[in-house]
């Protein structure tokens, strides 16, 4: 296993910015494959912070003696398929080269950070950092003039934490988000005992839901209930921990415009109640997309931050950032001086980490070029013309509670490799017809979903990345139960849908 | 071909080693 970082954890190794934290319940996020692991690990918080999660993943690596198989500080820059040997040559940044029968990509969905394309970024003389590359050493904000650019899920967490100690904070916002309360809390010994006793039921429930979250969609339609019932239902969700308000809501809020407008109006009213200055509240209410059609950030006092006298919100759709200067940020109407600039400017999502590796299949075909009009995969795991390359949580996989989905994906990939080894197969590949059929199915499964009408990383948009300005269907929206059913059908049929040799 | 973890560990320094599988990434899905 090759890993760019000096430690395990991926997302939870890199993203050590202030406030980095789960939005999924910790006790649904851990690995489920080892009863012993479940028995011995106590989660401290219902939504663990980055340090706790990093400790957990290190514990996993130690417990299962994984480190001897991992080469750290080893960035893979290329992987080339060699038809004569039915193998891959994997090339590292430092020039090392290795041959392997199978190459398994576990490169993550949000692991290729992107900086804004403002001129002058390098000229800033203060401290600046993308949240993904946050230093391991603590950063002090006391008495400092700090800027945060970006108000996505990362920005929301960062802003809320930085605001606790900062001298003065200026938030540069392009797109406000429909944030909802996280309601995190410590897990008591008694709660942990109860969680442990119920792990079987917890994981079984996650397997049944669309996104592998603990929250199952309510079978009712929004307008099936009275206005009073609806308000009470949403009030309850707004007061409860986690993604319930997104994932456990009425079944039609993400497909029906009227239903979506009603839940959006409910959350907008909450923002107006929480933000004292009506003009600031309006800036924080999304106007170009409905609730849940982008990734919903969960927050812990985010809106109240804007009631602090030392916080300023700058809407860069009104006054765009023109450049980063040696002393701060220049917008179209003002020049701001800062000690620290934090870039919470997100990721080249889903395909970005693949694009950064020179992956070449049969006849040297470049994966990035093959996917230039959108990903084409079979089950989000295999790609035709790229034999023996298997993707764990690649494009066209279902998103959601990541470890739940990743465990299944890893198991399926392992099963396929075992099948190939047992039968002495040297070459496994998706067929072109199979990849086309799955890609068409992925596209069909997203039809009618309101998120497809919105620019976001989930529709492949990143204004800071060349060629990522057209909406694509990047993920499977048919739900994890259906996804697993399809994968299991392929297995049960002896993988005859693949090209095997 | 490499079949054991110990052998895999030894093999990193030998460029002629043929691995069964190489995983890219030691994050949640890689582990």
C-alpha cells in the first residue's frame, strides 16, 4: 500500500483544521468487520472530532498490523497497464517502480484540494493555509486578524471554531449553505455500553437505508400531513443530532419542488431567528438552491458567530475578490489586512484524485481523457480498457456514510481478486457494454433529483479546476441496497458480466 | 508473487518483486 502522508487516515490524517469533525454518528462510522474492534473501542463523542478519528484509524492500523504493508511518504504519480504481462507498473514520485497484477485505488472522494484562482496568492506575507493541509502544530488566533474564504462544510466548521478565540474574523462567502444543527455530545459510559450492545442492529439499519446512514427516509410525502404536523416533524429534527433532517425527512423533499421549497422555508426561518442582523441573515440564506440539494453542513453555533461584534461577512457575489495582496485581500470595494488567510475552498471531488495520477490502460489510453465527458464505470469499481484496476469508492459509487459503503466495496473487490487467483485468471476487465449499461443506469437513477440542477462538487463542478464547469452525474443515486443487490447478482453469476482471461 | 505481510515488507526494496496487488491510499477505504 502506498500512502502520500506520513500516517494512516486519509481524510482524517490531512484535514486537521480547527473544528474538523464527523457529521455521521461515530458509532455508525467505525469499521464493522471485527467484533473484537467493536468491543474494545470506546467513542468519546457522538460526532467525533478529527483527533479522535485519527486515533481510531491508527488503532486499527496497529491492531491489524497493517503498517508493515504500508509505504508512507510514497506518492503514486503514475500507473501503467502492461498488456504483455497483464500487470501494472506503479511509479512513485521519487522514481521507485513496482509491478503488480492488480492495482486497487483507495484514493478517496474528497482528497484533491483546490485553491482559488485569485492572482497574488503567493504574495501574501502572513500565514496562509488550505484547510486540507492544516499544520500539525496548533495555530493561535488570539488577537489575530483572520480571513476564511469558503463556507462549505469545512468552512462552516472552521469559522465556528476560529470565532471562539479570534481577534477579528472576516468570512468571504460565495454560496451560503443550508446548514442544520449537529447537536453533538459526549458519550457516557452507559451510552457506550448500550451502543455496543446494539451494534448488530445499528449496522443492519445502516445497510437498509439509502445512504447507509442511521436515518431512514420517512415514507410520507410532505403534503400528506397537515401544516402543524409538518412543522412539528421538522422542529423535532432541527432539535435532534445528525443528518436526520436531510436523510430522515419526508420522501419527496429532494425531488418535489413544492416540498423542497417548504423545508427550505422552514430552515430559512430558523436562520432568521438565530442571526440578529436581518441583512446578514438574508446573506446567509441560500437563494440559488434548495435545502438538501447540496451537501448539508452540520453546525454547532455557526449562525450565532455572525452575532459577534468581531465577525464580518463579505458576500463575494456582490464584491468579488480581485486579488490576494501581500497584506491581505482586495475586493472590488475594499482592501482588508490580515495576519492569517484560511482557504476552505474545497476539493476537485470524486475524479480529482484520479486525474492527478497518470493512469494509462490498454494501448496507453489515459483515464483522465477517457473520463473527460464524465466517468464511465462498471459498478463504480471497474473500467473497460483498464484491466486489473479496481476502485474502492470510485466515481459512480454511492456516497453517504463512507465506511459503510467502503467496507462493502472493499469486500467485493477482495472477492473478485480471490476469484481470479483461485482460477488462475490473469486479466479481469469490465466490458465496454457493461460499463455503458452501468453508466446509463447511474444517469437514469439521478433523473428527477433536484440536486442534478445545482452546481456543486456532487455534480462535478469546481470553478477553480479547468474542465470542471459542466454538470456531470458523478455518483450512484439508486441507493446502497440496490447497489449491493446489483453487485451480488454479478458475483452470483460467476462474474460472467466481466471479461475474464 | 508475494503472499505474506512479512514477505511484502521485505519486497519493497527489491524492484524485481511482482506484487499480487498494490493499494493506493491508506485512508478509510484503503485500510
